[in-house]
């Protein structure tokens, strides 16, 4: 075979650079080059075999580079590519059955050649692998943590008109005068408020607003903050899924409930956070962190609250639009669309109510939320101590019986 190769290279000198023997198996002509160490190889098997350490480090470096350089309009495609690259690199390290979890050779070759992969391009097993990565939180290792907009200083300094719309901004801000990019304007750090003026609440209802609306708002804000944390700030990548999370977390929007106390509102939210569907986010510890997010938004005052509820409204509206545009793949899709329409009306009503409240209302409400959080923490701490004491007593009793 080596004589054949030598003869071929003699008569085809123009192709001598490409017809190189695979450096791994030393049997076949190489068709590919390792992008990290330039080793020539002929197949996927040889690529995996040539150096696991080289493969792993290269793939992980590319994951970081892709996440830093990706453009918003290509975001969903880039994420899929990053996910496939990560699992290709870690394929050899996984102790589970290779046939059950490994990506197909066709998919991996397409990724390595720079092709784009969509979710629909994956096989049933590859989709299962991808979904398992989401459920176990593996993808969080690949994503740079998102900084919530309500924790930025600009969230406390912005202002809106009495009708809830953004005030006219000066042509040149102090930051722009200092040479900063206009796109880095503080106002761009937070979601915009309503595009049109909000009507007085009396135009939406003839009845007096319920005194329980403050508790309803806490329930709604919790679902909003939770959803943004869950999606790492990128709810636009799955507006339908984000809308479904809102319905699951908020008893007011999802079930039409009307919590009559802060305890009732917060308890339901924490219970949902600890449910099997969202337990991977961190359980009650994560839930208490979301309560801190709610307090931050409330403490920032009317303008920040209006922007938050407006952003929630846009999220649910986007989910409704996507449901309308897609082919009927989901069960009860018409029922869900009807539900989302009703939710949008509720959010708009809450938005108008928030816009009419005095600033003093928000300082009092933030105190109530913090007090209920402290109460819930104390209760859960006592429960853990009682449980620990009971386990210790049972253990001692068992030991005594065995000794006798």
C-alpha cells in the first residue's frame, strides 16, 4: 500500500500536500486537520483517538469564544452549535452507554465543518440528550451569568411621565459628552415603558380597585423575575416557553387566584419554585433570592415597576404571537392562546394601577415582602431543626433497642 501511495504522489505532485497518511491509524489518507494541533486524521474515530486532552480544551475554548462574539440575531443558532460542541468534547468522559448518548457521526462532522445545526436536525436520541442537558442544568456551565437590569444604578434614577411613558431625553447626555458610545446610555440598560399613555384606572373599571392588588403585584413580579432568571435574561429565544413559566409561577395570572395576604402570595410562589418542574433552579434558596429581586424592583419606585410590568406584558404578547404563527403542533393551543389574551388584559390592568400609586405605597410594600421572607426563612429553619432532632432521637432509640 505504501508503494501505491508513493507512486500516486510521484504522478500527482500537485495533490501531494493533500494526500497525507492519517497520523493516527497510519492506514488511510487523511481528509481532515485538527484545528488545534494540526494533526492530520482520516475519520471521526481517529479524531477522537488522537488526543482527548487536545479535543476537550479546543472545544471549550471555542464555546467561550462563540458566546462572547455571537450576535443577537444569530443567538439561537449559536447556542445549538455550542451545545453540540460541548457534548462532542465530553463524549469520551461520559460513563453512560455510548450508543445511548453519543451524537451521530453525521451531526458531529457537520458541526466540525462549520455547518449550522437546528433542533429539528437532531435525531430522537440527540434531542433526548439535549433536553437532559437542559433539565440537569448542564448548559448553565456554558453561559455567562446575566446581570438583572433592576440591579443596575439606572433602575433607580429613571423617570417616566404621569401617563407612564418615557420622558424626552436630552440630545447629549453627560456620558455621551465624555465620549461614550450613545448605545451605552443609561436608559438603554432597562426595558422601555409603555409605548402609549396609560389610561386612568377609572376608564378600565367602574369598581374601586381591590386593596389586595398589592399582593397580586408581588405574585406577578415574582413570576417575572423568576422567568428572566430561568432564561438568563433571554426570554425572546422562547417566548412561548417563557409565557408558560409565567402561568405556572403566578397564581394570579395562571389560575385567576386572588391571594388575600402576603403569606398566601409568597407561599404559592415558593411552592412552585420547589416543584419537580423547577427544582433544578435551586429550590427554596433560589426562591428567596427571587424575592430579593422583587424587593429591588419595588424599592426602585413607580418608574421601575412600570417598566418591569411592561416588559412582562411584551413577553406574554410575544408568546401569543408565536402561538398564532406556528402550525398547530401543541395540544390545546387555541385554549392557551385564549388564556394568554386574558393574561394580557390582567397585566394591562395591573400596569395602570401601578402607574397611579403614590411612591409611599412602594416603600411600605417592600417592607411587607421582606418581613414575610424573614418569617418564611425562620419557619423553614425551625422545620429543619425539628426534623434533625427527630432523626437524632430515632437513631438513639434504635441504638438503645439493639444494645438491650
